[in-house]
């Protein structure tokens, strides 16, 4: 617009001038054009007219210049014209100057300018925007006094205001008082309930609107979709989606975003992808929903892929950035995580504390603790999450001393919370460090976190893992509240410390106190049955599993296979396996291991082949089981083939355990020299388990030179495991090398180490009887002793001669014979024969390996009494029938 043309207006009549100026104001396309016309109005003295002032206020409002609008108004103020007051109040409200709008309303009333129906919607919106609840009630009173409460626009504004204040009862009352409602009325109330989390109420109001014939619009469904998603009302959500398609509002990006968000909450990812793919227009919100949705669903790679696609079209906001950083942390993508962090720095993103914490966590999860520490050090305002994120990183990667140093530094700046102590307790659990655990426990008590249930549960666990079952039990009893996790933890603690009796008592207490067991309870209880080989309790647990509907759980099925196999019920293990609809690598490993324990090497190999046909890829643990099975069935060729397949076919690098199995396989099968050569050629340094496997076989061969070489190797390793020293001592005792025996036993005493005493147990009529080697203090001792003497006489007639080398003490032969008769498994077998009906199978459990003489004696007894005797020792099961053993004398 040219100034010369405007100047010609001065020559025209007043009416024509007003028309032209009005058109000029309306056609102003920017602030510059508007300033030109405004200047002319000032020059002509028309700027204070109500007409032109109103237009100027509106135009400046439109161009987001509320200060100019206010300046125009003040040139005509004070005024009694309600139109101008309404215009300026509306301009202030539209531009977010809510306080100014309410001040103008107050001035208006002081000047006794009476508001009209056009005044109140803007004033009410200003109250809502400023969260001025009291002022909102005052304005509501004003309009009631003036009789404007029935006005539709005012009513809609009131509904919206009260909804924003979460005063939904007032909003509902206003809604019900409006005589004529439109779609805005319904939308305001639905939005109010939905935005405040009253999802069911929002859906109810939506249904009412449909019943009165209201056709929803994009605003309606954008409030209903979050309600469907949050209630996981799938059918309702799909009906709303169908309505959206019918009325043709799917092209609205807000509606499509609502559908995306809803389907992510339903976890219907195919529908999410379909909605996303069909969207013609996508905005930043769209990408955020998809990126965050996939991340929250655990599909972190997809989340990252969508971020990289978004980056080509939109500049990501902080919400997007933080979602992707979390995803990078979960998948360990340090390269992309570092790139995004650099991107943030280059583009000047304002990082709040939450974002900085996510960066610390991302680097920590990706293993770059240096970068994590640097991000932490760069923070000006560190909160609990900052410290906990860094400490968690150090704990997870085994830098325990650094974690403890951080705790001390943290205490100087900030009081740790219970999360801090939970992480450090987990560290003590991994370290099996009772001193750390007790130090942390003291801190926990001082800070008052001992009453926190989750902390109490962690303390029960850490004491048990550190071998302090008494302290674990004390912590349990001191806790005022027990949840399922507490009970599961103490039951698992009993299993960890092998106190089966206490474990079963705890299970009974749990039932008495009315706590419902869950899957974790069963997974903690079944190992107790396995340890004690308690068939009755195991069957009870199996029945309980069926009653509670846990039988389809894969982990439960795996535990049942193990429980039955260790309880002497191989067939039931196989039945459990066959009834499992879903099997994982653990399932197959449990079955193969069970076959191995019973000397069924061929069946173990068949199971291995069957597993491969199902597509399950073996891991290093499964190969330990299959090598073990081959070893206990003397399948040397097959065992070697499996060992070779590990690396050649499955690219699994053999570990020390696999080498130990091969050594055991070769030496058990009589290839002692070859086993020794295999050990010396190993790429790994042999440990005590390797030499121990070789030494065990040397007992039968009697090769003194190899015995001495291997024994020397074991002693040089200076292991803390007494079992290996006992093995060396026993081998020397069998070979009659009593000086070496005494030297080793003295060494054990000097180091404060002691061997586990041998014991056996048998279950009769739901009661478990335990016997120690040389035990004389049990009921029916005399009868047991007499029975063993009678059996010894019968065995002698059939050719039995005691193998005195298994009496590993330097005493005379009569004393050795007496000691052999006192071995715990013989006492258990004799006790079982006395207290069960003839022909009843016996099952005896032993914590150590069965000695050669007891093995021979049990074969004789099975033939003499015509009983089936199943013995489980520390290595495997032996099924004795009619003078023979299932192991083929190979154990």
C-alpha cells in the first residue's frame, strides 16, 4: 500500500473515508501494513473512534502483538463501551496474558461497565489459563447474578475451566444446566474426564453423546481414544476407529496420532504400523509416539530405526532424543548413543537434569563408564537419580570399590535413598561379601530404610547368598510385613544353604499365613525336593502346580524334570518333558542331564539329535550335559565327536568345564595316559577340577607315577576346596601311602579346612531318616547292626571279600572291616530293609561318591533280599537289581 494513495483519501467524504480505511485495515497482511494504516488514522484523528480502535485491537491481536493492542485500548480508556473492553480482554487472553486480561476485567467492573455474554468466555478462559480457581468461582458468581448462566458459549467455557481445575463435579453440574448443548459442550466434558484420568467416565459421557445423536468430530475422538487406550478397552477402541473411518476424519493428524497411541497401549503393533503407514501427514508428535511406543514395547532396534528415518524430515525434540538414548542404553549401541549426544551438543539442546541422567545411564549401560563419569561430573545440579545411575553402572560392570567410593562422596552431598542401598546390596550378593552387607545394613537402619519392604527382602537374600542363613532368618523374622517376594526369598535362601527342613517349614508357614504361592515360590520349592530327593513333597508340589494353573510355565516344567530326575523318578521326568507344549534350551538340557545321571548315554545322544531337529541351538551348558552323559556311559567316540562339534559346527569355545568332562570321559574309560596328554595339550591352564577328574580314575589303575604327578599338581594349585585334598588323601590311602596321607591331613588342619562328613538318607512313610558314617545313635541301631552282620555272613558264602583299601585310615584289618560296615549308605539300606515290606524298592541318597566296597556290597544285598535298590550319590544314580548295577561298575 502506497502512502500517496492514502493521502488522496483526505479529499474524499467522511463516509467514503471510513469505508476505505476499514478496507485498508482488513487487507493489511503484516504488522508493517497495519502500522502504516494506524499512522494515517492517528494523523486523521480517527484512532480514538470506537470502530477503528476495535479493528486495530483485533488486527494487532491477530499479528501476535498484544502490547500494541493494549496501547490502542489505553488511548481510548477510560471508556464505557463494552465492545472495546471485550475486544481487549479477548486479545490478552488469546495471547496468553491471562493476568492482564483479569486485571482489565476487574477495572471494567470498577468503572461500572456491565459485561455482556461476549465478555465472560474470554474471562473464564483467562482464569483457566492462570489456574486461578478462586477467581474463576468469583466470575461464575458474577455471571449467575447477571443471569448469563444459560448462555451456551459461557457454559462451554465454564465446563472447560472446571475440567482444567479437576473440578469435574462442578463441570458436570454446569453441563447439566445448559438447556441446549452443542458438540463443544460434549467435547469439553469428555476432554475434562479424559485429561484428568477418569477414563471410564469419559467413555460413559461419550456413549451418552452418541445416544442423543451427536456426530463426533476430531476433538471428540481425540479425547475418547486415550480413554480406550488407558482402559485397554480393545473392542471399544476398534469401534471408535471404525467410526473415524466412517465419518472421514482419519486425515486429521491429531486423530491419527490418537489411534497410534491407543494401539501401542493395546500392544497391537501391526495395527500401529498400519495406521502410521496410511498417514498422509505426520508431525513431530507422530514420530514421538512411534519412537517412544516401540521403545516401551522393548523393540529398541525399531525405535532407533524410526528415529534415523525421522531425522531426515523433522528436527527431533527433547522427548524424542531421550527416548532414543534410553533405547541405545538397552541395546548397548554406544556408537549411536554417542552420536545423539554429540548431536544434542551441536544443536544447542537445553538439557535438564532428567535428560542428563538419561545420558549418564546410557553410557553406563553401554559400558563406557568414563563417558558416564564425565557426563556426571559436568552436571551442575545432581539429584538422586544422577548418583544412582552412575553407581549402578559401576556395580553392573564389577567396579565395586569405585561404587563404594561413590557412596561415600554421595553422602557428603546428598542423602542416599533405598534404591542406592538396593544396588549396593546386590553388589554384596555378587561378591559374597558379608562385611559389605553388614556395613550397608547398619547404614540402612540409621537412615530408616529397614522398614522398606523391598530393602528387607534384599537383606534376606544377601545374607543367604553370603552363607549366613541364621542372619537371613533373623532379618525375615524382624520384618513386620511379608509379601510373596519375602516368602520366596527365604525359601530360596533355604535352598541356597541346603537347609531343606527349614525350607519345608517355611512353605508350611506361608500357607498357614494365607499367602498365595506364585511361580517363583514353586521354582524355589522344587529344588528343595531335589536336594532331599523328597518324592512325597515333590508330588505334592506338582499337584499344587496343577491346581494353581502353573503347569504350562516353561520354567516350572524344567524344574519338575530336574526334581523328578534327582528324586529317582526318571520316567516321570520324561513324562513331564513329553507333556510340555513349549520347550526351550533349558528343557532339553534338563532331560539330557537326567539321562546322564542314570547312565543312559545313548538316550541322551538321541535327545540331543531330536533337539537339533526342532531348531533349538545348543549352548555351552548343554554340551556339558551331553559330555557328562557320554562319560558316565563310556561313549568315548561319541563324546569326542560332541566336543569337536562345539567349535566346528556351533562356534562355541570350550571352557574349563568341557575340558574336565573330556578328561573324565577318557580316564573313566581307561585311557589314563591319553587323558594326561590331553590335559597337558589344553590351551587353558588346568585347574583343580581337571586334575581331580584324572586323579579319580587313577585310583582304579593304581599307576603310582601318574598319581604322584597329578597329586602334586593339585596341591600346587593351593585350592580352597577341601574336596580335592580329600581326594588326594584318599588315593594315597588306597595305595597305602600313609605318610602322604598324614601330611595332607595335617595341612588341612593347619589351614582350618575340614572335609564334609559323609551322610545318607532314606524316606519311609513320609519321614526322612538321616545317617552319618559310623553313626551309632539312631533308633534301631542294634537291629541294623545285626542285619548287616547277617548279610555279611551270607555275602561271604557267595564269595564277597571286603576291599579294605576303601577304609582310608591307618588301622588294622579288623578295624577297617568294622569301619566299612559303618558307611552311611549301608546303615540307610539296612534300616530301609527293616522298616519296609519285602519286595518294596528302596531309594537311598548320599552326599558323597559311593565307595567301591559299598557298591559291591549293595549289589550282593540286592540279589540276597531280591529288592530293587536305587542309590543317588554325588555323581549319579545307581540302580541295583539282582546283583547288578545300572552303571556297569562305571561311576
